[in-house]
């Protein structure tokens, strides 16, 4: 896959996530869900716990990465670069 195709796919993903979710709330929501799941018998498994923690870290890191930018800034940058 050419690098331009990769960048276009990433740009579309960011655009969709930015508009569909309140990014600043996702880490808290994921933490809340994770805490609830940890109380279930199914979560009493190290492999499951590791997966949950990786997902939480990804969402937290992605949210932190996007935090400095407003929805308008993201939309403008994507349009200026021909991604949307």
C-alpha cells in the first residue's frame, strides 16, 4: 500500500473519530468500562486484563495526541491536505 494511501486512511480515521466521539471523554469512559469488567469472572484472566490495559493506554495516548487541536483545526487541516 503506497504511503499516500496509508496517510489518507489515517486521516479519514481521525476525521471520523473526531466527529463521532468526544475524544477528551474516551479515556474516562474506557476506564469506567474497564473497572466494571474487572469485577466480572471473565476478567479474572491475566490475558484479558493485559488487553484491556493496552486498549486503555491506546485511547489515552490518542486522546492526548489530539488534545491540543480543536475539531475545527482537524477538519481544516484534513481539507487543506486533500484528505476529505
